[in-house]
């Protein structure tokens, strides 16, 4: 659940914020593999991946013409072209102005952005041995390229001149915001350092880029190389029919002679741990998954983490911050790591207390079932016995719910919600190339005018070489510069397990929630209505970017969605109200599990990056810190340190994983605006949300935008109630309230905000 990193050039606007970041329509089975080839205009000897995007919809990536061998020369040529553009801006003989400096930077880098958009797709979804070699070679060079821009003294002098020019106050609010964002991004990237410090900073960035790539590739290798082989039908014991079929299908695909195969990804492991009645196999599956990157082999990530932490600490000191955590949170809504820690610890103690209560319930049930007297709930038992308690207490079987959650229908439900809240219509298209047969594409239009607002690509299934989890990408950002009307191209990526051909893919309630979450990111990008691309869509600070996505999760359980789209995969009948009532009754059950496993990861992330230049043994640090926090023995971090890609495959969520918690505070409070009015589809509230949150990108301070939507600062009460935690009295949750802008809009660094 994340935003993929943006391209190198426009990444500079938030360089150290690093945003990594479906009624009545045909189903996913619509064939699109026969899309016509897009003819691209290339200069002699120029790789097609470097050419401007041609074809319909304002131009699209020519995915069908991509060759891995072309990435290196294409990126070299694009970087050289961009540096030449930068040099022309920096050496312009005219006095610095907004147009010849700030706007000129916005116009630069088109080639590198196109190449990096496609490169990012291969890096996250088609990362085979051939591409891995290219990535290892190019990662440090791309970091050095970014530094050549941010450390260009003549360029920064011009940016600084515009920033300090009194005439800047006469610009439009969006232009003022862009000037401030550009200036502060360059400062945070080391533009004010002396030559020696700049050289060392660039060395650090290049080293980190290489380490990030190795970390990601190690996790991918561990996931691809390790599987749990279910040798006999007994090994399938307890698994619902859909999981049995998926395991059997995976065995056939991988050419393994066995009853089934469970792959080493969350989408396979979590259901197995929930339903398998074979405790020894649950333990084996749990260990395989939680030990990714921690097996003492060639793919062990512990030494890499130690190096990454040391380099980040050194970089923070160079830039004038006590720790990497202080650097990362300087321009967020939370503003300081101390405030983020306070927020997490406020919820940690009640969450842990609830875990102990739930474990006691599980232990009692296990005893009732006749387990040995010395039986103790272990981490590989938690999901299994939690499901049993859920059935016993609420008469709710997750597999029963799953029969009504068809992937295609859930996608159609998301489209319907987007139509109700944002006036969008999704129309399947077959006239664009895709990079894999699984990928399908929709044109997104304004329902009233019919005008195209963007394209939405959907890559739903797991495969070797694809990152685990779920995320959103933006291939192209929306903009209106120089009279253009450029529409965005976004994608959602998941890792659902494919079933038999022609049969619907059934997903869990949790997976359906994640699907809505990631679609929230896509809607954030699709709704963008700004002038300058660096401020468009999801280009907001880390602890705000998850707010729109967390918020959209609330529309899955609405009666309108369930009645229309939660249809039984065999009978086509809508989910019964009695089952919905049981879902609602159990809505806070096991929320403590999700909250605690998440916060354990977020606390470790923050504490690692508050340790400064201390040399850290990741395994030891994780073990000792969790013990100090009182981490329940029966739980494990959602992302253990050696596989914590959010934090160690880029700077993206480093010292920022807490942002999911802050965002759910915002989302719970924000959804209350709907429930306090006319309900989830209240038109007036939806318009305020669209106008002040989804369309504005980073053109305004997020705290100002939230207040304009909500009418006040956020409170934590709604979240505590949603998670089933006791809460005494209304309590404001806003870390540092933003003042209403007067004249020049305050930047995100002034108050704060994935």
C-alpha cells in the first residue's frame, strides 16, 4: 500500500520527501493483448523507449517496443539531454524570473521522465535477471545525475533569487507555492553546502542508491526462490476450495509434482495461516515469510541495513539535522519525530492490552478444542485461532464473505464509487499497448462533459519478478502549462493469486479493502487539476499522501456498494443483509492485530532512524526494542526489518511509516464529515473533499486544505472508536495547526504533512 517513487527530474521538487506513493462495465477478461502497436518517431539509432509518447489519449508508453538492453543507452541519452537543459537555464544571461527559471525547470526533463516511467514499471513488475543487472549499474548513476542538478550552484543562485524577489509575492498562489517548494527542495538536497560537503553528499547518495537496489533485489529473490510445497492432500487440510485450487494451479505453473504450492508472498501466506489446520506447515510458512532477507545467505539484508543507516545518519548531519528522522519529518504535517512517536505511543498501550485480551480468548478456545495443557498461541497460530474466535463469537466466516467478493465486481464497485463522488466514468480501451497480458486499461472521463481526465492501468496478479504488496504509479502527471491540457496516466498494481481460467478470482475482505485503498491513490492522481506538474496529484508530503487512499476504504462497506457489487460468484445474488450485519458487528474484531503489527513496524522504523550514527545490528536492535516496547509474543511486525522495502528499498517511507497511522486519523475524522451530514454519498461533502483535497495536489498547505474540507483540525476520537479503543473526551490530533494563509501561502515545511 504505497506510492511508487517519481521520476528523477520532478522528484527534485520533493527530493527528500521521496513519494516512492469498478457498474455496467466489461470485466477484466476483456482481451487487450491484441492492442495495435504504437508507432513512435525515433531519431536514427535512438531506442524506442526514449521517443515521445505517441498514439491516442495524448500519447501512451510504447510498452510493446521496450527492450531491457535499451534502458541503459536511453537513460544515458535522456540524462545528457536534461543536463543540457539545466545548463541553459543556469547560464541564461537574463535576470532570473519565475518564467525563465522556475517554469523553465518545469518544462525540462521530459525525456528522462518518460524513460524513468517505463524503467520503473520494469523495476517493480518485470524485474528478471537481465533487468536486475541494468538496475544495479544505473542506480548510482541516476543518483549522481540528480545531484548534478541540485548541486548546480549557478542554477540554485537563480532559484534563490526568484525566491527572495519581492515580485514573487505578486505571482499567483500556485506559482508562489511552486517557488517555495522548489527552493526548499534544493536546500534540503544540499544546495547550500560547500564544495567538499557536496562531493561527500553525492557519494553518499550514490552508495545509498546501490544499496537500495540490492536490498530490493534480495527481497525479490527470497520471494521467488522459496515456496512451501504441499506434498499430500492432507497438507491442504482446512483450506477453502478457492485456496486449494490456487495452490494446485501454482504447482502446475511452477511444474512442481505436489498437491499444491504456497508462494512466499503475503497474498498467499496470510490465507494459508488463517485456514490451514496443519500447525507444523503453518509454522514453516510463517518462518519462510518472516525470515525473508534474514537467512544468512547471499540474499541476507542485515549488513545492507547497517550501511544504509550509517549513510543516512551521515547525510542528515551534513544537511544540518541531528538524525535522519529529523530530516525526513522537517517538511511533513507532523514536523518532528517526537510528535510522531507521541502519536504512536498514545495508541500502542491500549492496542497491546487488547492483544492480550484477544490471545486469552484464543487460548481458551484452543483449550476447549482439546489442545495439550502446555499449548501456547504462537505467531503462526494467531490468524488461525482469530478466525475460529470470529466464527464462534460472531458466526462470521471470512471464507463465507469471500464468496461474495469477486475481483472483477469489486473493481466495478470502485468505478461506481468514483462516479458518485468524483463524477468519473471508466471505459475499457484496447487501443494501447501493455507490458504484460494481465494488464488492462480504462479511459477515465468526466461523466458530465465526456472529456478525458486520464487513463487507468490495472495489473492485478502476482508473478515472479513483481514486487509483493500493492501500490499506485503515475506514468504521466496532469498539467496545464503553456496552454497545454495534459491528462494523467496512473496505474494500480496488486498481487492476487490467479485461479483457473474462466473462473472468478475471489478475494478476502482485507484484500478488497486494500483494493479500495490503492484506488484512492489513483483517484488522487486522476482528480488533479493544477497548472504545474511538480505540484500535481499525489506530489504531497509523505504523511498526507495516504489520507485520500485511507479515506476511500470507508466506501467498501456501504450498502450501495455491497448490494450492487458484492454478488455471490455462483448464484449472482447480493450478499445477505444478515451476513452484512454480522460483518458490521465484528467490524472492530481483530483490528487490534492490524494496528499493533503496523505500529511495531512504524516504531522500529522511527527508532532506527533516531539512533543517529550508532552502528546497529538490525536483528539485535529489532529484538531488544520490541522487548522494551512490550511487543506481544504472539505477534510479529507487519514488515520485519530485513524485508522492510518501504524503508530500505528507497528513502520513500524511511522514518515515515508512521504516516499510515496519521493518515488513518485523518481518514476516520474525514469520513465522519460524511456520516455527520447526509451519509457516505452526500454531494456537498463530496464536493468539499474533491475541491480541497483531491484536486489541489501540493498547491496549498495540506493542513489548510484539510481544514477547508472538514471545517476544523482533525481529532483522534473517530479512529479510536473505529478501532474499538476506549477514548475519554474529544481530543484534537493536529500536530501543528497551520495558520490561514495571508498573501503568500505557507509551505508544507511551515506546518506539515504520502
